[in-house]
C-alpha cells in the first residue's frame, strides 16, 4: 500500500485541469504519443468543447520515482462545475491529496476556493500548483500572495508549471509521491469501498468506479450496496489503465472498478458503500447523500411523431447519468413529453445538447423551474416543480422557495454592480471580505429561482468575466409566489407558464411577450400575446398581420410551381407548434427561456 | 381514401392552349418562354399540328381554345386559319366553344382583327398593360398609349363583343392616382373582361436586374394592399365581378372559361414549348425550347420535359389554393366528394378563426375568401 497515491486535480473552470491530466498521463508513459489524444479524461465531445469535465473518470499511472521505487498514482478526475459539487466531494473522499491548480494570470477564483474548502473538509494534502506560467499575462507574485492571503496555504509549497508546454511535470509527480500520504486501511477488515462514479457499458452493464478503504474484492464475491441493501455477484474487478485492466482482486487503498451485473447506473448511488454480504463492515463510509435534482423542465418533441424516439433516447441517456431523472408529462400546447430533473442549469444544457446532437432530436424545453413548497390550508405540504401542478390559489396557506448561498469572488471595481445585481435578484444577508488588494469575496443568500433564471450570465457580464461564482443550497424560505401564464390569442400556452415571485411577474411577463413577438412570424390575422395571473392581464403585445401575399398570376405552368412552394411551406409549418390557430416556431419557446442579457 | 370520385373532372369538357412562342422584343418583366426567330414560325406551326394530332383524340371535347404567347398576333390570318383547321380535323370541338386570342396593340389593324373575328375567334385579349406612356416605357412594351386606344376601338369595330384588357399595377413609383386613371380609362371602353396584375419580378428578367441594382423600387406590402383594394372597389362599384385574384368580368357570362379550367382541375391540353397539360390527375409539360421541340416532333416523339401524377394530398392542396383564389370559393360538397377531405370538419379550428377574422366566409355551401382574404390567398391555402 505504501506505493499507492490517490489524488485529484481541482481547479476553477479553464485553469488547465484537463491539460495537466494529459501531461501526467503522457509523462508516466501509460500511452505513447501516437495513441495519445489530447485531454483523454474528457472523452465526450461536449466536454471538450466546453472545456469542462462533466463526469469524473479515473486512471492509474505507473511511476518510477527518483527514490528508485515504483509507484501507482491513481488520478481521480472530478467534474468541474458547481452543479456537480456532490460528485466532486465523493471523488475527493476517495483521495489522500489534491493538486490545487491555479491559473497564473487569473489567480484564485470562486471555484478554487470552493474546491479548496472541500479538500480541507476531507483533510487532504494540498499541493498548490501555479499553471500557465508561460502566459505573458502571468503574475506569479500576485498568485503567491493570493495563495497566502486568500487560501491560507504556505506559498513556499507551490510548484510552477505550464501544462501546455510540459514544464514542471516531473516536480509535480515527485511531490505527489513525497507529500501525499499513502492510503491507510487493512486488507483483513471487512470490505468497505466508496463508489465515486459509475459508467454504463453496453456489453457489461454498469461499471462501478470505487476506492477500497478496507478489505478485498474479487470475482465471485457477493457484494451489497449499503444504502439500498441490493446484492450482486461480482463478475470482474480491475484497475483503470487507458482501458479497463482486469485483475484477480482489488485491495484496500486501491482504486478500481467492479462489474457485477448491475443493469443501469441508476441502480448505483455515488457515495454509497459497497461491502460483502456475508461479512459486512460495521457502518457505511461517511458522507453519503441522495442527490436530488434542483432544476426542473419539460422536454417535448417538436414533431409529435418523435415522441417514441425521445422516450428511447432519454432511456439511453439515463443509462449513463444517474443524477438525471424524468417522468411522463403532457402539455395541452405541446403534447406528450417528459418532466425532467437536473442538478443545475449546466446539467440541463448538457442533457439538451446531447439529446439534440447524439440522438438527433429536435426538442422544445419548457421554462426551467425550481421545486417550490406549498403549505395548504388543510395543513398538507406539497412540493411543486411543474407549473402545471400549481395548487388552487385559494387553497394555499403559504408558499416557499429554495434559497442558496452564493459565494462570489471579484475584483473590487465590480463590487457596486454585482451588489446591485444581487439585490435585484432578491439577495439578502450579504457578507463582504477583502481577501487581497483590490479583490473581494462576496456572499449573498438568494432564491435559487433567480439564479437559474439569468443570474449567472448577468454576473459574468457585469464582472466582464473576472468574477467567479459558486453556490450551495441552504433552505426553503417563505415567498409571495404566483402562477404566471402566457396566452396566445386567448389560449394558454401551458409550457410557458412560470411560478414566479409576485414582484417579478410583470417584468417576466413583459419579457416573455416581447420575445414571442420577435419570434412568432406574422400571420394572416392579428395575434395577441398576453401575460396573466389568474384572470388578470399583466402584460400584452400584439403581432400585426400581413395583409398581402397572393401571387398575381396562376395559370397552367404556375400551378405546379406554386404547389411545390406551398408544400415546402407546409413542411416548415409542421415543425412549428400550433397553439389554437397560431403557428409558433421552436425558436419562440427558446427565446422565452433566454436570459435578457444576450 | 376514396378515389373514384376524381372522375368528376373527366366528365367536363377540356381546354386547349396553343402557345405561340415568338416575340419581336421581350418585355422587361416577362419570364414566359419566347424567341425572336420569326423565321422558324412556319416550321413551328407544322410541328404544332403534329402535337395537336397526337393528343387531340385523348382529351374530352374542347370547349375553350386559347391562343397565347409570346405574341400570337405575329401570325398571319392564313397561319391562324391553318391552326384552326388542324384543330377541327383532329379534335372534337363543342359548338359553344370560347376561342380567345391574345394580341399586342401595336400589331393589329382593323382588317386583321376583322379577319380574326371571321375565323371564329370569339374573344380577344389585348395586352394594354397601362394607359401611361412612362409606365409602358418602363415595362419595355412596343406599343404606345395611342396604339392601345386604337387597338381597342378597332377590335370593337371588327365585331368583338367579348373583349379583355390586361393591366399591370405596382410599377416603380407609380402612385395610386396614376393607377386609378389607367383603370378609369380602361373602364371607359366597358371591356367585358379585365385582368389587373400586380407586377411581380421573375428572376433573370431585365426589370428584376434593375430592381436588384436599386434602380427600380416596388411598393411595400401596405401599398400593395392599397392597390389591390382600390382596384377591387373601383371595379366592383362599376359593376364588375372580382371573380379571381387578378381577374374581373363585366358579368358572370364573361369570366374567362378557359382560365377557369386551370383553377378547377378541369382537363386541359397545352401545345407548344413550355406548355402544361392536365388530364386524369396527371400533369405534364413540354421542353422550353422551340428548337428542341422541332427536333423531337420531327422524330415523332412528344417533347415532354416532365410528368407528375398528383397524389391525393397534392390534389387537395392545389384545389384549396386555386379555390381560395376565386370569389366563388370552394364548393364544400364537391370538394369532399372529389378530394376525399371534409374541410369543415378537418380544419374546423383554423377555418373558424379565419372566418372570425373576416378572411373567409361560408356562403350557401361554399367556402370563399373575402376581398381581404383574397389578398392573402397564398397563406389561406396553408390551413
């Protein structure tokens, strides 16, 4: 066990985590130059494009250190976005140390801090690494100052590197060996393995990624998931090299995989403890949480014929994303669809993009909602994440909405505009810290609904990209909620209904009306677009009709030509949704979802 | 879907269109097929006879003949007489046949017109286009206003009591007033038929190029609608029926029977290059080249460019957009019987909306467009 090191790389988005991982893999020679594909740990297109790692991954790196001994360095990658903070915490729980990566030009950012705190909670050895020192805008002294002042770490422990150019890599590898402690644990104890990820393989079923703290697991063992009590017979265990490498057993301190005939990743809970059925450990490893989605939206196929395809695609998608949930839903305006739950807005974006890209589906997404809590007059408490299930207003005693604590780091010069934005977003209980010259750490408590609406985009824009942001869900708080509907020529478009704070209703309704006006093409008759609370109209726009489109001549040869043109237009119209007699293009629904900053 | 009822069309008489694809000069807005090589005319007429011979027997009896172009008035009386004798030799012609010829005002003398009349041509359509010299100029017409007036008077004197005038509006910066003057001038001749076309620019025409290079402006949608409505109200108040988007008749008797064939899925035979024919839900059209036409007919082949057999959906769509271009509208029972679609049931919601918005009306079993509806007839067909 002495020759094992388990570690993660943590960083703010774009600080170079994937590039560093690539370099470590390359340097330790797991793969040669030829089959090396940049950023191996991010193997989905979307991850690569967005430069973030969505699902964590792991790899074992063989390393011959300067002390003459051979080590196995297990790199456990972590997702790099606030939506996935629980997954990050489980990956960290599987390590003894982390490389805390800081961009030499950007310095410490909100996620740097959030990740650092999380690593500290797990008592991990932290190695600060200043990356991108090759950049002309690199300011190493400032970063050292920040490591000292803002992170409270000893700046002398840092390592400088340029993952892009490959400098400093050997120093990092030596530091992993020297400074990160080897895992503890006892092969003789009952099995205790922490699940930090699970992947679906169409041939083998679910591949469970885990870290063994105690005991041994091998093929033939009957394992038990401690949270669900479910038992499975182990088919195969092994380590992660570039591909899975089958082993006879994996033992305490190691990182590896277990294949045990688990059908879907949804049967596996990240953070759960695996033990042996006939010799269980006394208690599960700490920190298990059942993560619940916080953002909800409905997905509809644009063409109702595609419903079955959508259902199949969601089922396939779900195989690999346990945190995504969905159930059947139907909308009078948009027909049959699914109500889906996501960990956050980014998660929602990713699901939408993957359905469109990998499964080639055209979908409409409803306005995202959080999960509201209503106490009814008869004392019953209901949770509502779908405006369609909004209780009868007469029955509601009180409404509550989830609040978050937002942690932001920004240059002082943006403080005024950020505070204004937070107040506009109903932020309360602010807290301000000067963490270094010209830099502040600001926190606010605010409704999650405001954050998922457009907060993040606007925050980035008012801080011109220099601000960083992280959040935690804290509690439910009482709120004056109403159901806002959008009507097109008097017909309610249920997919556009939103549960909003009363003070927000009018401005939201106006924005929605204006966006629809821009996106709905003029038709033969006037279209009235209204926003309403109950029977009360709170916003209104109209789209004036076009009045002349007829072609002057239509004789022998014109008829075929004209018909072909009409056929084409009819095809186009099929891709629109009919609300009453009004054809609404998909772009109109999407426009209502858009934040008002772009 | 039931299809037996499509037979309906075959019980009606057919229309015959004869294309004369020659013009001495090309009008700047025209995208019809025509060439200047008048030396090919006699060879062309010989080929035309063969095409008429080939199809004549397949079609039901013709009760409309339309000689269009191009410029049919480039033909001599003898050449026209030959065409008619070819038709009579090979086709069954209904005694009440409407026989129309399109003429260019500059080409016609009183004597020529008298001869046309005595050939049995019962209806004359004169391409006047405008009573404004500057607009005639812009359109690249060969004739003057004076010649236009002379041609109308000569036609009357030659005995034509079914006379149609073609006009164009929306040309450049032409104001409403100028258009009204042209209309009033036309009305002073009490023509039996008036076609008023909004100028539309086809690609590759000189006028289109002018428009693209911003040397020509066209009225915006609001103004187009004004032109349309002014035309409608002026002519309707003068007793004309606005029976199709661009067509007006002094009484129901004077509707163009030939053009109605196109709009009612009746059978029609078009002979000559680029001409279209329709029979038994099949439409075909000839190659748009006089020279290829001559070569193929010379080889004993029909110079067909393409053929399409209309699916029930396509027939429905055509009947809908053609029907909604006419004031009479769509006979709902006939539509259901012929096309197998009950519009009032299948499209109830949208039809109700359009009726509420005064674009459509239900009248004695017909679904018909209002005047405002006619102006957006292309979109009405997308219900």
